C-alpha cells in the first residue's frame, strides 16, 4: 500500500477510535537535537534534548555547519531514547511531527528528512510544525493556558509579539528588525569575555552589578510600533567597552552586564504592556530561551500584576528548544486533520500565520 | 527481499532498488537543483509502488556518504540511517566518489573522479580498472588540484590511460597533461554526479557477504553511527583548530581528512 493510503487509513481509524493520541516529535532548527513523545498535546511521556552547547562554546555562538553535522550524528539516537523513555515502539505512536521552520536550513533538513522517513517507514501521518507555534504551545505542557492570549517569544533567534486567537490562529504583532534579544545577549557576553550561551552568563555577572551604571539606549522605534531593535544597544555596549579599553580603564563587567540587561528588559516590558493594552488581552505568555532570565520574569510579573493581567511562563525546560513543545503544537493540527505529505520540506523563514 | 541504494551528495538525487543477487530492479536519477530534500521520500514511495513492493521488503540500505555537498549528503544519509533504524535493518556506507568511478568499471586504466571542493582543491581518489578488477590506489581525500598531478604520475603505469570525471575534469586535464608519465588523459564526464545503480553494485556484494537473515537479530545497530564523510572540517572548526595548534600548522584550505584513518576519529594531515 502507498504511504498516502496507509497513513490515511491509520489516521481515520486512530482519530475515531483512540482515546489518547501519542505523537513522536522532532526538533532540529538550531543547536539542539530533540525528540519527544507527547500524549494528547499536554502529557510529556518523554523529552530528550541532545544539546550542542559544548561544541559551539569555543566559537562563541552557533556555527550552522557544525550544528548540522551534530544533528546527523544525534538524530536517531534521540529518537530511540525518546521512544525508550516513553516505553513505546514506533508502531505504538499515532503520528510523527517535526519543526519545518523557521531556523537554520541545513539543520532543519536533518529533522524534516528523519521525520518524513519515520512516517514513511511506519505508515504514520506526518505533521510539520512552525517553531514559534511550538514555543506557544509549550505552555500547554505545564500550564493551563488557553487562547486567546498575547505571547512574547524571546530567544537566540526570535523576538516576537504574537496574538493567538481562541481558534488557534496566530498573528504577528511585532518582531525584531535586526538582532534577536538572545543574540544580543550572546554578542555582549562574548565582548565581555563571559562565554556562551550569553543569557545565563550575563544574568550571573549582572547579579552584583549596578543597572543604573550606564544608561544604554532603549530603542522604542516609532511610538505605536510593536517591533524591536537590539543592534543599537549592542553597538552602544561595544562602543563603551572600546572607549574604556582605549582609555586604559578596567571594564566594570558586572555593572555593564546589569546595565545592558536592564535596557533589554525595559524594552521587552514596554512593548509587551503596549501590546496588552492594544489587544485588550488579559494573559501574557512568555516563551523562548530568554524566558529563563530571572530578571525578565520578575519584571514582567510585576508589570502584569500592576496591569491586572496574568503572566504565564512554561517550565524552563520547555522554554529552551525542545521537541515536546513541537508535539504539543502538532496535536492541534492532528485534531484539525491538517496533515502533511512526503513533499514536506524545511524552510529557513516561514511566516507564523501559515503555521 | 531487496536492497535500496540512496545518493544525494551531488547534483543528482539517485535511487536504485535491487535484489540480493545484484540485479537492479529499478534505478532513477533526477537532476533538479535544490529539490533533494523535497523529492527523496516521495520518489522512494513511487519506486516501491512501481515495483509493487513495500518498505518491509527491504533487508538493507546502501548509503552514499559523500564527499559532496554538505547539505546534500546529509539528506540521503539521514534518510538512510532513519530507514535502517525504523525498519531494524542494516545500513552500509559507500563512498559517493567510488560509485562515480565504478561507472567506468568496463574501461581499462586509472579512473580519477575530480569534484570541485573550492579554493583550488578537489575531492578525489584513484582507482584502477583492469580485466574486470576494480581496485583503489589512493583514498578519498580533499587534495590540491595542481599538486596532485605529480602524485598521480607516480601512480600511473607507463602509458596508462587516465579517465577523469567530474566538474573539475577539464581543468585537471589542462593542469596535469604537462606531467611526464600522464600521456593519455581522457575526460570521460564533465559533471559531478552519482548514479545509485553503481552505488548498489558496489554495496550489494559486500552486503550479501555479511547480511544475516532478518530473524537473526542485531539489525540497524549501525544506523546511529552512520554519518557523512565530508573529508573536510567545517570552516569554523578548521580555523579554531589552527588557532589552537599555533601558526606553524596548515590553514583551513589545506586541512584534509582522510577516511583511511582506522581509528575512526577525524584527523588532519597535509597531503
């Protein structure tokens, strides 16, 4: 039987008769090779993440070719582990899901090809997922977060304000025009000699620093804009470091880190509040790797309390890149019958409204 | 029972399905730029349907592991290893260069694929095809094109014909024909391409020798270990290594990795 028929038969039988749906999901859009098995979009049966942080540390950032090579080495290993942890075999799951974009194209190809091949070999439905939709549905794994809601997704590759409707459609309200917030963290951390990844490094360094030491620029762009820009801030930090070094003064790392972090948080907080007011939403979801930043979480919590809104932050292990969130998002598509075929391919950029 | 050969390392996306006795049942090659990832799985599906077969009929996968396009080779290798993992069958790596050279197995002489590897370098290897014997005389490696002519002239017998194939074949012919000892250089093909029926032919004999029955266990055990043979470090990695080792070492352009390295570890040496 052709895969398209086998998969269709399987889907129609399972969607009708099964009281629980287990999805095997893959994620390889950046530097984490991940696989997970998710039940009904919210119960994590397993979640395996093979991080490449140690192999990128020496470069101070993710090198796409190094990442792609590591994905090929890890991909079947994490799949095998995810199935073993869930105590299931490939024949037991009901669908295969994968991040199809956006992300590093060479890295995405590995996950997408592996997912297509798994679906083909097991006669299972295939579901391509938008990486950011994954970050949004991460909330479903640990928190009761029903749309409609406003989401702020902040990571090494993304800084976006998204509106998720009750029907599950996603609208982009604002995005970064240059560097992502996490990217700015990485670059500033490297300039300060704090190592990679920059988020935790700067957070630790900033702990004893004075956030008012230097007032770095806060790029708010046009008055009504929900877009972000962090490259000016990054340049201002570099300029300061340059000036201090040329003058022969020692760098006050803790103060600079704290001042930088405070500038980033100010902008994120202002824009998120503006978006809450603009959309009239009562719920703000903070997702993405930078959600791990305690300073940002605390500031947003206070801001949301003051505004009478509810702040939702997924468990931290589901904020950084993982496959569990891809399985959670894929469940929505499974329920809607929005399945992909074997021509599914990776896309480096992918609008969120097409997720 | 059948074996599936897959190669996506070059401009061609090529598939061949054959039986254990070495007969090719179907072989398809497409040359559609930047579509390997999109088309590979659908074409496998089409091929099986045309043969009225199922993936469960496969007892092994033969994977073209490069060298070639980094992104390209990863697509075929990822599909091959995932297929082997999912079906619980073994997967055999075969050099894409060797498969290209093996298409000339009926000629007599040296067969030298020369595939552009940028910065004046080529992915190359040397094979001798003679009286039905096909043997490898120089391992797959990334080599400086201009300099390799001299090495090749020491390998070639007096007056032996040298067949070149690949996108750097014309250039190699120009550079090498001045070398003494290389009097008969023939450009056999000017494109860098692999046909999976050649990959299949190379792989199936080796496969038949070591392939246990499906019921005998320990299948797909090498699926996790299968990776492309890039023959070259990622550029950032090469630069980093160079810095670590100090300035007397070779630059990234001359960083060469040879799959001969028995330890299985990637190592660098100048050619």
